[in-house]
């Protein structure tokens, strides 16, 4: 069995961070209020950078758990009740 390289380990860490951010962003999308709005904007910034970098390097977002995800959907913010 081959040994995992540091590069491979770093890619796994990055993928897990992006998946956690995506899940948290989707959860925040269901919430209302100023705090939730701030969370959505923060996740939007983070995930947009990831998607832009993937595009720059011709990577398929599905390869790192972002298939079908559009960070721009986070900008459709609910108004606080």
C-alpha cells in the first residue's frame, strides 16, 4: 500500500474544509437575522474564491465536493423577521 503524501493530505484537508463551509452556508441560507446574513456573506466570500481558483486551474468543482453548488445563491438573502 502506498504512503499518503503531504500534498495528498493537504488536498483532503482542503476538500473537507470546503465541504464543511458548503454545508454551513446551506444551513445559514435557511436562517434569518443579521448574524445569519453575515455568515452567508462570509461563506459566499470563501466559497467564491475556491470556485474561482478551481476555474482558473480548469478543475471540475465536483472533484472536491462543490458540484452543482453556486455561491451566488447565498446572495439571495432573506429579510429578518
